[in-house]
C-alpha cells in the first residue's frame, strides 16, 4: 500500500519511523475494533459536547487523549498525560496523546499564553474524571455492587467487599465509545469549557500529578526516530521556494522564466504578488530560487532604520490609546508629590528567529485539502486555509507535527498557507521550506517599544503616584493565529483586505499605590501590507518590553530614595504569593539589604552586582535575582548567577517545570543581551546568525538555581514563558548595582554598555 | 549539491536538518570519517568514499551513545530541531578528548545555535557523558 492511499484510509500518525531498510513505514492508529459490553460502537461526530471527543479507551486498555493544543518541546504531552492518568486511575505509561490533528481533535487554542496545563490540562482532567465516573457506574451491574462500593486501580475496577470481583476499563468499553453528552459553553480555543457531573480529585488524592516522569518525545528526538513536519514526503511532491523582494513593498512586475530553463523540472508560480519556484528535487528548487530573474516594482518604504526606531516611536502619532488599569487620580497624586522621578526605557524589534526556517506541506485536490504543519495553532491554520482556498472548512484537514520551536506566532503558518496556495494552483502536493534569510527577515516580529514611567513621592519618600505608559506598534498588527487570510503573508500578497488590530498591554504586577495609571499607546505600522516588520506575539508577548521598563523603573525609584530594591518592592506588595516569591528569591540568593549601586568597585576592571525583578502573570508569581559581572574595557556582561523563585500553584511535573524555567532564563538572556532586528530604510538587514546575533554557549549563565514554591491547593497556572520576561530588568538592575550605570535600551550589547560606561 | 540535500532528499535520511545553509548553526551536522561536519557546506561530490554517520546511526535506545544517554538523563532538548549539531559535535569531541574541561566543551560547542535555551543543560550532559564513558 502506498503512503498516499494509507493516509486517505486511516488517520496518519504523526510519527513516521525510518526503518533500517531505508523504507518509510507509517504507524497507523488502530481503527475502531472490538465489541464490548457497554458503550456505543460508532464514534459520535467530533463535537465539543461529546466526551468521546477528548478521550477513548482502546481495546488493549490504552487511553487515547485527543489534545487540541500542541507541544513545542516543553513537556506538555507528558504533563497532560499525567493529569489524565491521575483522574482515570491508570498508569501514566498507558496514556497516549493525539496532538492537534484537526480531524481528530477540537480547537483548544493551540499554543497560547502558556495555557496548556491551566486551561486544557484542567479541561481534560475534568473529562477524565467524568469518564472514570461513567466507567465505575458501568461496572456496578457486572460486579454486582453499587458504584460507591467500587474502587479503581490501574484501570481495573474492583469490588471493595469482594476482591475477586474485577473488571477492567478495556473490558467495559475498550474500542467502543461513551456517547455521553457534556455541558459545553459554546466556545472554542482558549475559552472552550465543558463540564460533566464528576468532580476532580482533591490535592491529597493525586498520585501521578506531582511526580516527574520524563518527557515522552525526547527519546524519539535523541535517537532520530521522530519525524518533524520537514520530513514528510508525499508522492509526486514538488519542492517550493518563495521569492521575496530585496526592498520591502516591491512586487514582481516581470519574471524571466528562461533564467531557470536549464534547471530540471523547475517552474515559476506567479499569482498576483505571490511568487515562487517549484521543482521535483529540493536542491533544484533552491537553485531556481537563486537563479530566477525578477523585475520588481519601485518601492520606497522609508523605514526609519533600527537605530532611529525609538525616536520614530516617540514622535509618531498615537492611533489608539488605552488606560487599562487606573486607581485614584495620577494628576492629583503628582500634584501632591514633593518629588517626581521619570524614567524611559527602550525595547527593540525582535525576531522569532526559529532554529529551523519554517516548513509546511499541502495536498489540495478534488475539492479537499490536507496540510502538514507545525504552526502553534493548527485549527486556526485550517480555518484560514479553507478561506484562502475557497473550500468549506470541513474539507480541510491540518495535521500538526513536531517542528522547530516557534516562540510565539512565528512564520510556520505562513509557510503552510504558501504550500496550500501552491498545491491548489499546481494540483500536486507541495512542500515549502523557507530559507534562513526568510526565517529572520520575513517572520512576524515582536514589537519595539518606548516605556515611560513616572513616580511621585511624598515628603516621607512614599510613592503616592505611579504611571507607566508603553508606546509601541500593535502586538496584533497581524493576529496571533492564522485563522484569517489577512494574517498570513500569502493573503497579503494575494490582495485580501487587511484586518489589523490595535493592542498592547500593561505590567501585571500587584504593586499598590494611592494613585496609579497603567496604559499603552499604539503607533501605525511602518508598512501596512506584506511588511517584513509586521508585528504580532513573540514569546511572552509583552513581558520583556514592558517589564524591562516597569521593573527597571521600580529599581530606579528605589535607588533614588536610597532604598534596598527588595525591601522597596515589598513595601508596595500585599498579596502573600507576590511577597513570598520576592522574599524567596532574595533569601535563596543570600541578598544583603542595602541600596544600589555598590559604589565600591569604581576603579576595578570588572564590577559585580545583583538585581531583582518580579512579576505576576495570571496566577503565576515569579521573582528573579541576577548576579552579573561587567567588564569595563569591553562592555561584556557575564551572567554569573540566576536565582528564580517560581509559584505556579499546583505543580504537575516538578522536574519538567525546572527544565522549562532553566531553558527560558537562558533564552531570556539571549533576548536581553543580543537580539535586535536590524533594518535600513529599505529592508530588514538581519538575514542570518551573524546579522541577528543570539546567545551562544560562551555566554550561557554560569549558574541557574530554581526554587519552586509548591501550592497544591491552588489551581495550576502557566509556566511556559513567564520567567523569561524578567531577565532584561533583572540583568539591567544588576548592572546598575555593579556600576551605577542604568541601562535604558535592550539589547545590552558590549558596544552599548561600553559606551554607556565611558 | 550540498551533502545535506543528498542525505535528505535522495536518501531520505531525515535527521540532519536544514537550519541555515551557511554553516552558522550546526543543525545539519553529520560525522564524516569521525569528524563533525556541517553537511550544508560539503559538496556531495567530495565525500563519495567517506564513511558518513548521522544521528540515527550513532546509537540506539538499547545501545545509546554516552552522549545520547546523557541527553536523556539531563532532559536537554526541547524542540530538538538543533539536536544533530549538539549531539554529533559532542560525540566527536569526546572521541578526540574523552575528558574535556568545561572550557573545552564550551569551545567545541561554541558556534551551535539553539533557540530553546538548552545550552546549560547541554553542557551538563556532555560533562555527564564524559564521566560515564
């Protein structure tokens, strides 16, 4: 049987194994099989109000979970399986996850806001609890005992009064279906909520949650047995490369097809402003993309260039202003103040800069489409592609596969949409692989911002007025998902009407002041359509820009009042969880209370200092202490030590959580010290790892200590991105402590630090 | 044609990955006669008689290479798109220098890209592998 006909007949597993023979074998999901005593034989349609849409008991007792988000390698596949195993009383190893194949899973939001555990994990826990309740009820008759006299262990239900009487989940319903209705709130994505009759377990009853099984995906990756989206091959597939202009906004006006005539099988696809080359052999597609002669239209984007970007933002008219959080009257507070401190902080444009340039595949034929994608939000990608191709949404299937990390709304959905357009046009399966320059110059960007803060102090030195206003490009110039053609590059090039939204955020910290105002101002994008600088969510979408401003400024006020930075923060924090995070980080670091800066290293070649930053995000409470060494002669900053206190509520998998925080702090260091998208008046000039510098091994923090604050009684919040946003402020504050010099612009490159110290 | 395209497109050996095509990231690293080499820069015509080993050929779950075993012990990678570069480069280092210092490990791995931030964990894993082999 060919790969093609198999995938038409059965759901294709996302794991395709390379056998020693070199042949590709496709692991198939087991089709519905054995009849059992209870349960419906045919699966109800995939619908949010059906329990069968979320989990199934297979004939061998395996529990299959249908997870409509993704796992970007942070261990969600494992953590979610733990949560389901615990509620169902089955061993962790018996839970198998089906991740975001739109034919088999519902839209639970994709990767979004670190909500995997807090929303979908809890949602699936409730479903598992309901399934357990139903199974115990089903067992009552065959075991001859009421449900409240039955117990479950390892997926086997037993009578408490007669240990000989047992029946397994597999015997009860294996291969069949619950056909049970759940109450659904009518929403999809992050907001999807269902409920049944069962209650989830109390913290004291949990056995699998709170333990640390290792990640399911990692051995497959380490032994090269996991195929990513890049590795899918379809019969008759064409390899495609997109052709991008050298000047932003330029569109093709003439294409010389004879320039690639000598390359076997190479063809041009040119639809409106969408331009690509395809070839049966991948290298020939690359060659054709390099050889193709294109005449482009004149375009003069007049970008300000990255060096002058913040001046541009300061000057640019505000197109939307929102005060998001306000109490008292900032004007009154400032008028009563005897001293006003002002601070301004600048954050650069940053790229998702995924290790792998985006890749996506599509097979569009007979009025149907299947796409293989590693976008963070496969269900939305399906919706957007259906609209782009003019197909009903039920005729489009998106199969999510592991791929390069995306770190927010990167370009993987763009590549998938490109593949869909090409496949529809050519009538053949198409694989689009972006090149390195596209992965940096053409991915959607995280916005630059200028963060202005003011604090008014009374005569006792107490802060009575506090204002924080971020001025930035919208974080939603294109949406955080690809659910509409207006949000993918292909849609822009094909001329669909644009649908920008205007939004930013404010610092989510619990500081209380008598008069407080937190808000944001949006400036117009530098280019409306098909912009290489279009802005959207980059991992922790507003954390680093806003917190760099707000948590540096809090430090600035502490220093201006000769206060210890930890003690100063605690003065304005009353919530016990906020306070405990700050205190724990300081205590574990061995913080000695004193104002910054140190002032005792003025003549030394290097200066060491420590700084703290804190945040609350949802119900996650984090404080980070950084200790750094600054080299005065070179401007190089060494991160000597991070101490992170982290309160996420209930901890599902402590070891994986530690890894998630550890990797984030390294990644955050890259964002703080190195990353800035460079561009000139015409185009992004960050096109490779030399022109978009990132952290390498030589700059890895020397020590990272993570202190988890365990609160089993509190619902689990998110952990996937919250710690990284503290890095710029913590490091900046540590540099101030060491040198007395306040860093006001990210990234803290050696040249910038050296200049500031001079 | 670069070796990478021959391995992937012709031989369907998927594990070396396209990261940059410029020799800047290491995602395409394979061993050529025991040396860690970036296959995106090597013309396929230059390696006709060489012994090429990819990550899939380094070890198995039953008989893992010490670096692979350590990678699992330390739970290093997240997305793992870069994993060929790190494991193949570390394995070549340990073959040449079974007891490297921290600085030697850092130098050997200095120009590999990882965007998930696994650098510290990778360093710990290579040290663990060096101690175990």
